[in-house]
């Protein structure tokens, strides 16, 4: 399985919330954090980052779910 970057977050909490929602809908995903993401969280980025990766074959479905979830 190949993963592709879906979204980058300024704080890990938002990434884990989105990942949980995607997993609930059967989307395979993984959250990766930089070393500074917990130490220096920021709303729109900053020193740390958190990235959400999804199964490449489910990328479009994941984007649609996140878009509908945030509306």
C-alpha cells in the first residue's frame, strides 16, 4: 500500500480528529508529527507540523469526506 500526503496541520489534535473520522469511514491513514509539533503547537503551522497521509487509492474519497465534515 502506498500513502500520499492529504493535509498538513499546525497542531496534532486536528490531524488525529480527522484521522479518526477517516478511519471510521474505512479510509486507511497515518499521522506523522515533527519533533516540534507538540512542543510548539500553532494554529496554522509554525515550528512543528503534523501530516495526515492516506492510502493513495482512497485519496479522493478522503478529501471529499474531510470537505463534507468541515462544512
